[in-house]
């Protein structure tokens, strides 16, 4: 996921550590400590309510190896979440849970892409130097198409995550490790009635189903494409339908079980001798 690591070089004493070396040190430390667990979940309550939840957990040996650098990265995640009206819960120094609410599919799409898209994050930063351009670039894009059918809303979610730049950890052309054994990246979708996965290609990722939740294990070094269709109840449509039924029921009872008001309140004919 494109939560860009801080671009400010770290200083040790009076020496400045170049960015490629920082990236290499960080990934090497991952080899020593195991996996980085990064779970991103989209949870829908109904068409007008939901949460974007991120759970990041780092091994303790990673933080002991390059703690200041990693803590700055986690702090930047919390800061961006608060800018999007979200909140962050620091379970420990190495673990954080971020929750960002959304009120509809369009808001989810905007907040998700603003949080993860690398080009958005780079706009607020200075132009990278030649050494910084060697950092892996990750492209992330989420699209939601919604169709309203009065009491139901049909949703089509498409998510593309390009992790081809993370295929290998290398230095000066020498392959050091396969990142698939280092990074544990997952994307999940939870809806009230479940969702239907649409495999576009033969090599499409098959999700694991857990009740009404689908979980995809993302593949590093590949272009990950996820496409699903799901239905959500529409509170606005259901409320409108109930109002219509209530009004219709009132007219039905009034003119079926009670006298016709045109007869009941009609003026009486004048009495003639």
C-alpha cells in the first residue's frame, strides 16, 4: 500500500544517510525480523455508512533496528488519517489501527485514493533528487460505481494496486530477496449481504470468504486487480417507501372502513312543508 515512507534523510551524528541506503537498510531489517503485516479493509454498514480500516503491525526487531525511521512512518499514517476525519489507535509502538469513516461510495473513493495514491502524497513534498527517484513507486486506485434501485443500491468496486516495483529487493543489480516472503499485504471487503468476486483474468486473485467478508492476499511484484459486485440497502429509499405505504394505508382505511366524507358532511336538504 502506498503509505510513502518519509522522504527526509535521517542524520546520524553529522553524517546524512542517502535515501537508497535507508531503503536498503529498512528492507534488510525486514529480512531479519520477518513480515510487515498491512491489512486494509472496507466495511459497509449500508449505502450511506461505512469505514475504511487499516491495521499495520511491525515486528519488534524492525523497530529496534531502525526505530526512529519506522516510528516517523507510522506517525505520518496517523497524521494523514486525521486530515481525512479519521482516528488512529496506537495499540503499541509497533502496531496501529486507523479508521476513516465515509458516508457514501463517492466519499470512500475520494478518501481512499487521497490516502494511498503516491502522486497525491508527492505534491506536498519537494521535488525528489536523483537518489530519491530510485525508491519504489506504487500506484493505487479504487473506483466505485453505484446504481440506485429505490430500496437497494448496486455497487461495483474495482481496485488496482501495482506492486511490480516491489518484486525484488536489489542493490546495484544484485538480487537480495523476494519481497513476497517479507511483506504480508491484505485487502478485505465486508458488506451486510456479502459480495460476488468477478475474476477478470485467469490469474485473478481468489479471495477467502469469511461470512460476509472477502479477503484478498495481495501479491508483491504483480499488478493486483480486484473487482466485485455487491448490493446494499438504501435507508433513504426504504424511508421513502415506508412513507408512501403509510399514506396509502391511511387513504385505504379512511375510504374502506369509514363513511365517505362527501356523504357524511354533505349539506342536508331543506325541509319543505
